[in-house]
C-alpha cells in the first residue's frame, strides 16, 4: 500500500507507491486512507534534513519520531 513521506505544503502530500512517488492533494490522500495521518507527517524541510544527516530514503514514521526524540528535537506545531 502507498504511504505518505512528507507534507509538501499545507494541502499536498508526497506519497510513495511501490515503484514511484508523486504529489497528491491532502483530500485525496485522506480519502484513500493512506498512513500516516497528514498531521503526523514531517514537513518537506524536516524530511530533507533527516536525509542529509542520515543518507537514507527508507525512513518510516517510527524511525523519524525516534530520530527526533534521540536528537532532542520537538515537532513543530501541526498546521
């Protein structure tokens, strides 16, 4: 199943499918029931920074949250 990678903007999500990724409006993302929830996704800037530090694109939401906690970083308020 497809999964959300990051919030591209306040209304658009980058979604990873089996062999590719694409931008999808949040309304369609939610309608399809993709996970994690929109408000739980990192922003594009957060996602890029994580990859600059770790060099991996196989990040799961749990790994993202563990990295934030381990690095003493708090999530910005949900939009």
